[in-house]
């Protein structure tokens, strides 16, 4: 299926899926968990665990059945300040997201994009930079979240834009992912947060749709399928009001974003986890004990992926 540089839909969707942004319907017998479920404790402790353990998640990116690249989401504690960046003094935690197209797509529409979010010790965003390099398009946007002045200062491609008023508990798209992973959708099925990427502050609403067995190359994950509203978002979704976005979270708390997907008029897009570590352990799903159990339960899987 040919791609046109005039229609950079693939990576616009892929980047949005990650930015927004991360119990089984029918019990499966003789499933053995290879990872322990993280004990439930304070929200602050769970939030810090992403950074203290250096969690990272690597995804294969697909447009329909075509593999178009790789994405990586990484959490760390800042060790040294970047002298070239305008990082506030209270910078402490770092979230990085990168997208790289594969060699097949590079010949038509190369993508090498990176987004960085810096948080303070209270886990509030203080700095956000979006550097998108897609085909012939380059976008470099910086946000400074000034909590003292209650303003978000914006620089886009070297030019200052009018600041917008900052409201309490406002997040950037990457820090929003942590909040989704920390919410217990079992007890709070509807969840919302205020988010800004420099355009305006919007309320992103999410809700538990159902539970599914999600089979991946890493094994089987008991997952919660969470829908995310995109009505107020800018970009390509503005042209597709019926865009349907989901994040699949495993049952740990904090959860692992296993898959992100969007089904719209121009096709299906999804990011599927292929590697990573979570709270100091290599990520792996559940495994079926015997071939017999796999045969008996294969029709129970709500989702199958390669």
C-alpha cells in the first residue's frame, strides 16, 4: 500500500496513540504468571516507581498489518541538566518517547521524532519538548510550565507564542500516561485529566470498556481495554470525528500499557509491546501450561495479535 508524503497520517496517529497519551472476561485455566502483581500502595510511591526502576517499554508500530517502525517510552531520574535546554531549576524526573520508521518506510516517508517531558519532585510537568521530523516536515515545540506565574510559555519553531493560563493538576501528554497507568479502572471506571501540548488545555476523558485476554509475542496479558475520547483534540483527528482510540493496560498497579490502537476511516493503527522492563523486572506475559489448555481456551481470547 503506497504512502504519500502529502498525507502523513500514519505517524500522526502513532504519536497521538502514545501521547494520550496506556481479570479476564472468561477465566482461562492453568495460566501461570511469570511476573508478580505489584502490591497496591500509595499513589506517590507507585508514581515514583516508574522513574526509580527506570521503566521502559518498546513497541512495534503497525498500520493495518504493515510494520512501519518502532516506538520507545522511557522513564528516568535526571542526572545532569542539558545545557542546551531551558530546563527549570526544579526539574527532576524525565519521560522520553521516540518514534523511528523502519527501512521500508524510510524510502518513502522517513520519521525520526522525539518527545521529552520533565517533571518536578511533585510530578508536575515543568518542561515539554516535541521535536517531530516527518518526511519534509519539521516541528520543534517547547513548553515551560511556570507554576509560580500560573502560565504555560510556548515556543514553536523558535518563535514565542502567546502564553496560556495554567490550571492546577494540568498535565502534558506524556505525564498523562502515568495517570492512566495509576488509575484503578476496576473501582473508578471513568477517569479524566486536564492536558495541554501547547495548543490549549483540554479535558481528556477515559473509561473502562471491557476486559480482554491480549496475546502478544511476550505472552498472554489479562488486560483492561480503556477508551479515550478525542473530541477536542487538534490535528488529524479533527478531520475524523469518529476516531476511536483505546489503550490496553495489564492488571498490575501501576499498569503496563500493552497496546494502543486507533480505528478510523483511513485504516487501523496500533502499537504493540515487544520488549521492556517494569519495576525492575523484564516484561513477560502469562503462559498456557499445556497444549491441551491452549486448544481448549484459544477461542476464549478476546484479541489475537501476532
